[in-house]
């Protein structure tokens, strides 16, 4: 046989060997991570649920998902063991890098951004005239034509509304 015909087979066997080797490494790292779990650590399951480890047995893990909610999972269903800082950041929203003293104060409304000294009550007391007639005035003179109506000619059915 020619060595050129064997070259594709050799390359294929080498690629398969490298892929299985990297997969074995990943499986060993995941098994080591699962074996290092201790009660009190935060975990994420392969389904995406975050919980705290309550007990670890040989094949299963007892998780505390919420106060009073205990779940039994297989060890293989643990996707990641999280550090305390990461677990608190994700589950409780506590970021250890940000301190309350250094945090920027964000106003609840835009009044502090405008620089106006008027209060909201003073702004509500102003009457804005939009050029509309009062409903009471229209009701009392409903049958009588006004001066504005007399100055404007009445439209017939043939005329369009646009001027």
C-alpha cells in the first residue's frame, strides 16, 4: 500500500484520539469539582437552578433551594460549584466590589436634574389654557350660534373639510 493512501486514516485516528483525550479531561475536572462540594457552598444545577448544598452523600446531594425547600439531586446534575462571592452576586444581588459609600446616588425622578426649584405641587396649581372652550359654556349656549359660528360660512354636503 502507498503511504499517501494511509495518511487520511492516520490523521483521522489522531483527531479522534485528541478529541477523546480532551473530553476525558473535562469529565475528570467535573468529577473533581463535584467531589469537592461541601455543605454550605452554592451550586448551579444543569437545569439552571441555584441552591445551597445541605448534605453530600455518595451518589446524591441534598440542596436547600429556599427556606424550608429541600431537594435531592444526583451528583451528576450539578453543573457548577460557585464561590461565595459569585453565589451572593447572582442569587442575592450582593456585589462585594461595590460598597455603599462609593455608590453613586441616582435620583428617583428627573427633578434634581433640571435645577428648577419649583415643587411638584406648585406646577400642578398652574392653569394651562389650551384654547378650548369650557364644557359648561357650550352646554348653556348649545342652541344659539356664537360669533365665531356666524363669521364662518356653513358647509354643504358637496364641500370638503379641507380648506
